[in-house]
């Protein structure tokens, strides 16, 4: 018997996580000097968070420590059960160094128990998309090996793209220069970012003007062999009207497909900023292959 874990950076909505019985590791962020742990939207004050960002507040994020991981994992191990933890991209945080130390210590204490992890090599609902599908397999009784094989296949076909409204947030994170950010804002350029096969982020294009974003997203779906039998995830960072308009555009192009339209949580939004629009889908074409 094993228990399925994920973290809140997968951004699967709390009602789904609860319905699947997932153990969720909450990731931290600090706003106006106060530390919070994202609860997948259950009691999150999104309006306050985004208002403060638009007013100039600079939220920060950090890794959780070794003891935090032990506190999450040990009660399960102590009950004689194993652990399978589906993580967000290891390329995007130092938190997994703490996780590795915690797992090593727990394996010494519980040598008969198994602790396995799977790197989705993605973030936000790019990871949550995989967590949901894995949770469905888990509910069907999949073994750890079966889940590993399934997730490896799903990961290869998970496509993630997003555009940001203001380059200042990417600049703060060190992903673009101050000069690029200044000119980008002046010219109305929106960088197109994707998640690479190794789990890192990369700028793969520039879109001038908001009206062209929808068309580019639709083009990418067609180019990568979008599978209409799978869900599509639309993420928006405090721009519900834009998100809603994009959902409508997707229905116009692809008909009656299943679309989840969801707000970006504070941890991810701290790095991409208000106005970000994201797209996640399953494509027949191997991710960036």
C-alpha cells in the first residue's frame, strides 16, 4: 500500500486534490513580511494578493526545509505505508535538495518502506495535469511501477506555454535583462515561454499585441497534435476576462472540448506577475521533440 503525494506548485484545485485523497505539500510565499503556504485555493485571498502586487508589493518564494518534508512523510511511513511523490520541476527550485536529505534520513529510519518521487519537469497545471491523470490511475489500483510508466508517457506529451503581461517579473527572477524588459514593455512585446524537456523555462518567441496571443496558442495546439479527448488547462493571473475570452476562442476552434479555467496561485504568480495567460494541453507530438 502506498500514498500519493503532490505539492501545491502543481496548482491542482483543492476540491480535486481532496476528492482524490492526495497528500499535498504546501509551498511557501511571503507577502508584506508575512509567510503563507499555498492551499490550492481553499482559503487563499487572491484579490488581496494580486491587489498588493499591482500596488507594487514584491512577494517572494523560498524552499521548504528538510524537517518540513520529514513532517509530511513520516506519519505515512510510521503507519507502514509507502510514498509516491509527484513533484514540480526540479530545475525550478532548490527545495529538492532538502527533500533528498529528508528522504535519505527517513530511509535509514524506515528501511522497509519505499519512498519514490517523479519529476513532472513542469510547473503549475503543467504538473497538475499529470498529477490528476496519475491520481485516476492510482484510484484504479496502479502499482508504483505502473504509475511510473504511465507518468513517463504523459509527461512526454504535456505541453505548457504562457505569456506574461509585464516583463518586470521575469527580470526580477533573472530570466531577462532590465534593458530587454524596458523595451519589451515599450513595444508591447509579450514573450512566449515554454517548459523544456529538462524542466527549465525558455523563451521561444515574441508576440506583439494581445490579440495575436490567442491565435499563436491555437497554432501551437494544432502544430503539436492536440488531443481533444484530453482536458485543456487555461491559467490566468488575475485577468479572468482574458482567460474567458481565450476559452471562448478555444471552443470556436476545437468545438466542445473539456476546458479548465483557473486562476494562478500566489507562488507561481510571484514569478510571472498579474496578467499572465497560460495554456496546458496533451499533444500527440512529443514535448518539444
